[in-house]
C-alpha cells in the first residue's frame, strides 16, 4: 500500500464511531485538514450550540445535519446520539470552541459510549488552557486544570482553600463579568505576590497576555474593564512557602472551626475542612466541639 493510500485509510470515517473534533478557539485557520474531512464525512454533528457551529461549518462550506447536545439536554440527547451510533451512523461532537469533553458535557457522552461499547476517537486541535499555559512563562512541567471556579459561595471557599497548598501551576477559566471578583478571591486566598499570567482572546486579533502578580492584576482591572474570555495561569505554591507552619498551628479545634465559620462556611462544611487540614476523622472534630461546649 502506498503512503498516500495508507494515509487515506487512516483518516477515513468509520461507521458507528463518535469523533471528538477540536475546533478553533478564535482563529478559523486553526481548523485542521483532518477535522474538516471528518466534519464533511460524518453522518451528523452534535454541537453545544448549533447556531455557533453552523457559522463555522458554513465558513468551510460544510453542510451536515446537526443535533444539539449541551448541559441541560445531555441526558436525553446523549441517549439518542448513542442509539444512532449503535445503528451504524457516525457522529462528530464539537463544542463552541476548543476540544470537546474538557470541562464540557461531552465528558458524559464519552462515558456513555464507553459503557455501551461504542468506539470513540479524537481529532486533536486547539485547547485554550494549554495554549495559555505555553504562553504564561510559568512552570509547565506540572499543572492542574480547574476550569471555572464554583459560583456557590461555600463551594468556592472550599475550592480556594484546597488550592492554597497546590504546588502545580493552576489553570482557571473565567468570564469577563466575574474576573474582578475572582482576582480578589484569589489574592485573598493565595497571597498578593503570587504570580499570574492572564491570557485574553487567545488566537484572536485582540490577543493579550499580561504577566504580573495577583495584586498587580487586581489593580490593573480596577482601571481597565475586562473584555473577552480569559484563561488565568497561576503559579503554584513554592516549596519554601510550603514548609512554613500551617496557619492553624496555634489554634485548638474549636478555634479552627470558628475560623472557617467566620469566612462564611456552614458548620458542617467547616468541620469537614478542619478534618482535611488536620488529617483527622470528622467525628474527632465533632467530639472536640461537643467537649468544648460541655466545658
């Protein structure tokens, strides 16, 4: 078999297969030839937002039936998509921008296909968080992806508390209307001098990379209105800082719980966090509180 025919064979669309197709995060020229081929040849396309995806497909003169697949219909439509795949149709899954199944309901469709023995393969391409990491100037050897921080107050406090001891570089997505609050929360939790790279509108004409500290970022966005989509790349805790004594070292358990209660956690959430901090069972924390009350 010639190299050309082998390449054609490798890239052919196989019936009954789900294709995870990465799409541009801003610059349409980033859509790969293989992605265009798959999108042109599958039986149908599942899209997070069919209107957004239609604009992309129209630009490349691709005309295929589409079905919506997003957070609020993933259970019902996921089953429908899986049924069609089992019947022998091929499907390309796309998200609004970037790689599907990363902080995205596509994760559930892949899990469903795995459960039902349906073949799944990926057409790799743009990923906003990894693109930002490479541009950050921070450590790329070890990193963790956090997606969007929780909007619920208690869950947000709990997540930020967990990140205080994270040594890996952290990747966080944020929308413009929440950026200022997130920068303040990160500064209060991780410290004003923690380094951060703020990556905005990646691959687009207005792409901007700001390398500063959390305090510097907070100050900058007090004077400049956030615009566009952001990826925040945050320096992990340095080893020298990690060897410092924990902030709760001189607190008894009740004082430790009160510390988190004053930060807004409900009592049981505070107890759970204290147990995590001290690496002790939750019932030991609870017994200490009962004993304190009885005294």
